């Protein structure tokens, strides 16, 4: 998945590589046909090579006509009827190339095997036009399909991979832009409140002011420098969440009961995509409200069992103030997309919206 979304496939499959791949495909097909003809008929090598070349030329014409004309200009644009009608051209072209090459082989090379000579004479006797030629064309439909279909399937599979590559990379780029927006969101309003708290504490001569400055500087350093890589140390990402929580603890003061629990040893030596957990933590503070007991409760627990990471975040709410469906700056839907893109099949996100509590549990396999 990372190889696809990084664009490595498109970087590898350049025009030169594409030309080489096509030439290699036709050479292998030519070799295969030559071997089949040699083992099927006691004919000379040059005759078998000539018939193999005839087959490859006919298949190549049909392949390029269908895949570079019919499919992109008709089928892909929904013009199915003219596209299907145009399929008559490669069928007829296959027949013409087969007839022309058979005539050249019969007239310029010596065919020694009677059965091969008999087949060639029958093809030439039917001609290119006329009822006999059309009957042979119809009889040759299945060999035509069986010869051309594998090449078309291979091309379609390659095109599907390239389209998936571009789609996933565009989606990743979009989510990266949203992540950068999230990082930049740290957040004029949040920074203003934090600086205002620091200012008020400094006027009172409180020792907390220096701690807030330290937390804020560590957060800014992390968002500006440390998180500009696809993966970061899990303990650094958790430290960022811890710093953010400490700043919010000061902002809420005594009216909030904030719990942040994690085990330093459990989260060491693990890597994670940066700021993956932050939107859910930010959401808890942004939309948390005073509960029925008169206090605002926010609980964050992070545990790890080897590569299996579990983060649970819950905040109090009341029946009047419901939690919006937005998670932080990038939205719950985009958080899900980011998880699906970065950890496909390796995560589970459970959201519980109860009467007095909103909780999120994220389980993640970091391998």
C-alpha cells in the first residue's frame, strides 16, 4: 500500500519501461508460439518461426487497436455501441494478416509437412472476401479471442493498478494537506488563549507560567519539525498529546477533571503516523461540557501490547450540548479516511455517543 501511494509504481513504470515491457511481451509470445509449433508439427525451424511471427503480428494489431483506440475513445467514454461495432475491425484485420502472411510463407518458403501445406492451401483458397472467407472468419473467432484476450487482460490489469495508484496518491495528498492544515491550526485561538494564560500567570508570579511556555514550545517544535516524516516515534506523539493536555488543564482550571494515563515502557520502540490520535483528543476538549455532577470530565488512556495500540478518549456532555460530528480540524470522516489509507485492515474505530458521555476507542496495529 505504501509503495502504491508513494507513487513508486508510476516512477518505475516510465515510457521506456513501458516500451521494453511491450517488446518483452511480444518476444515471449513469439517464443511460446514457436515452441508450440515445433512440438506440434515436424516442420523446419524457419517455417515455425514464420507462422509464429504471423500469429504475433495479428494479435499485436488487434491488441493495439482495441486497447489504444476502442477502449480509451469509446468504451471508457460510455460510447458502447460504436465501440462494439468497431470490434469488427480487429476481427477482419486478424483475418487479413493471417491470409497475407500465409500467402507469403506459401510462396517464399518451402513447406514440407503435407498437413501444414493443406491448411495453407485451404486458407488461400477461401481468399480475403467472399462467403468462404467470412465462414472462416466466424470459425476463427474463438482462436482470435483466445489469442488476444490474455494480452488485453494484462493491459487492463496494469491500467487498473495505475488508476488505483493515482487515486490513492491523490487521496493521500489531500489528506496530507488536511494534516498540514490541522498542524497549522494549533490553532490561532488556542495559541491566543495559551499565551493569555501565560501572561496572567506571569503577572501573578506563578511558577506554572514557565511550565506552560515549555509545553507550548515542545508542541510547536513537534508540529514544525519532528512530524514532517511519514512515521514518528510513538512516545514523541504521546508526549505531544501530553503537552496539549497540560495546556488544556490550565485553561479549564478546577472545573475540569482531566486524566491522562499511559505507560512509558509500553509505547517505546514503536512508530506511528504523526498526529493520528490528536483530532480525537482535541475533540474531547473542544466539545466537552459540564456533566451532571457539575464538572467537565476528560479521560485519555493509551496502552500498547507490542505493536497493538489502544487509545480511548472520553468526555462528559449533557443533554443540551451534544457533541458535533466534527473531530478537530479535519472532521471525523477524514480521520476515518486517513486511518483507512495509512492502516488498511489494521485499525478499529469505535465511537459511542451516550446521554452524558462521548467516547472514542481506537485500536491500531502498528506493524
